């Protein structure tokens, strides 16, 4: 059974993340969507709020699990005996950032591989930072987040 980790801030989950999660869930036996700390980003939603949103958005995908870890990704993977990371790529800018992270993770632990899925073109302009910015102006986020969690996101903003 091939289990993989899809790590990220997911602050909040977007349609772009869903695109990667749905496709990874068809390729692998189990996908663990792992909410993690990015030291370069200030959290907008709490980890618990992000977890609630992710669980709701992925509830129909039976081989997708959601978890939270505030430590090193490699430590989580070793604790759970998983050796493959999945990440999504929108543009070459993502590639530069993700290449560095994949190489750092592989330097720390050479048995860890990262595989990349290219975002479908309609999601290239979708990012969690766009969603956060739109929310801070009370703007509509319909085109950026899964329909099933839009209202919950607005509720968290109250
Ligand atoms: O969605 P993001 O913010 O691009 O995801 C980045 C994330 C959270 C996956 C990355 O910052 C991370 O792996 N954080 C956990 C700490 C870690 O293992 N860092 C070493 C990788 S360079």
C-alpha cells in the first residue's frame, strides 16, 4: 500500500489544493494532507480551523486523511513510515521554491522522495494568499475555494 504526505500551510485550503488532493488520491492508496508550520508565513486561520475546513472539503475522498504537525516534515514521515511527499506546481516560481525544499528534505533524509503534480491550468492563479487578501477586503472568494467550505470560512472571519 503506497501512502504519501501532501504537506502545506493550507491557510485556507483552495481549489488549487483540491485539484492536487483529488488527483493524488487516484494515484496513491492513501493521501495524508498534513497541515504544517511555514516559518515564513504568519497564520491567518488557526490550525484547528484549517483542519476543520480540510476535513469538510475532503470528506467524500475516502483515502484522504488530514493531520497537523508543527515539527519537521521528515520527522513526521519517519514516525509514520512514509517515504514520499506530493506537491503541486503551478509555475516555475513554485518549481524554484519546491525544488529547494525537496532537495533539503532529501539531504536530511535520502530515502525521502518528492513527486510533483502540475496544477491544471484553471488553478494557476489560485493561491491561499489571494484568498486571505480577498477576505481582508470582504471580497467574494467563490472562484477560489471549494463550495462546501465557503460559508464556514466566512463564519471563521466573524
Ligand atoms: O503551503 P506552503 O506554505 O508552501 O508549505 C510549506 C511547508 C509547510 C510544507 C514547509 O514550510 C514545511 O515543510 N514546513 C515544516 C518544517 C520543515 O520540515 N522544514 C524543512 C523543509 S525546507
